[in-house]
């Protein structure tokens, strides 16, 4: 079934406003202005589903969308917005931390080490967005390390691929794979403007539900 029935549920500005839902969650993260809201609109095939903005740092909330009543797509606050005040930045980082903390479950394995219990975790997959034209930033690397450490499954979606030639796009993909130490099959090329990548993302999402 296609991802057709999108419904905005709510925005949360702090931890106690997070949705405690029985539905699995798929989260979207990335640098401010990377194209998170546009990617959600691409998946929804509806340009007006999530608010987009040419001014970075507009989405300071955790936004929940119900998709087909099968899962929640979660638009997380953008990180690394240079013009944000320090306290705002801290708040964002805390929001991300709080979100991951609230939606994952860990159990001790036979050696007493904590391992992610994906079954019991609301969060099933994170889409880490990276601008096709830019090298991953330290914050992108930190984000991927953060997720790896916590064993949270993630893939990278390269955004705005329409801005690059095929050759440059390939070079960029290889660079991202190298810098983030990710297999090429964990990187999906997308463009909200040209409607590229939604089927591939949908497959990745479905495989985790
Ligand atoms: P914040 O919520 O502010 O962190 O931004 P965001 O990550 O949600 O980005 P958003 O989707 O609002 O897009 C930011 C800018 O990039 C807007 O001007 C979009 O029009 C542009 N943009 C997003 N996706 C694409 C794309 O696929 N191609 C092109 N050319 N521009 C895009
Ligand atoms: Mg946004």
C-alpha cells in the first residue's frame, strides 16, 4: 500500500508533550534547512503537509504525522542552525536526546550489556538527511555516531539531488559513504522538487514496520 493517508497529529515543544503512541515511529533528522519538511511532503505527495521555509531553523518542534494509521512519521528539530542562541541550541539538542530516550527501550543481554530492544521501542528507523551538495558536517557525523552507539537503525537520505549533475551526485554519494562509514545501500538519493526517491524510502520504512 502506498503512503497515501497522511494526517498531521500534533507538535510537541517539550518532553512531556511527546506522543505515547502504540504505532511505530519513523523519525526524520538533519541540519536545519536540509529539507526535512520537504522530504515529508515528498513522501506524502502533498506540498502542504509539512511547512517548509527558506529561512533556516523554522521547525523548532517535534511534529507528528500519522501515515495510513500504520506508523507515525516524526519531523525532529533541525540541528546546527548557526544563528540560534546558545540556549535555543541546547534546547534543540536536549529535545533530540529526549526524543530518542523516550522512544527506545534497552535490555541487558547475557553479558549484562545494554542492547536495544527494537520490538519494544517505538522508534524503528531514523532518516538522516544530508544535503547532496555538501560534505557531512561534524554534527552529521555526531548524529550518525549517536545513533550507531545506541543501535538505532538509520539510513541517510541525500536531499536536493536536483541541484547536482549525475557525476557530481555520484561523487557526493561516495564521499558521504566514506566519511560516515556507511555502505552505499544505506544512502538514498532524493529530490523533493523532482519527486525522486520516495519509493526507495518507502521500501526502507516498510522493511522496519
Ligand atoms: P527547518 O525545518 O527549518 O530545519 O528546515 P527543513 O529541513 O524542514 O527544510 P525545508 O524542507 O523547509 O527546506 C528548506 C529549503 O530547501 C526550502 O527553500 C526548500 O524549498 C528547499 N528544498 C527542499 N528540498 C529541496 C529539493 O529537493 N530540491 C531543491 N532544489 N530545493 C529543496
Ligand atoms: Mg522543517
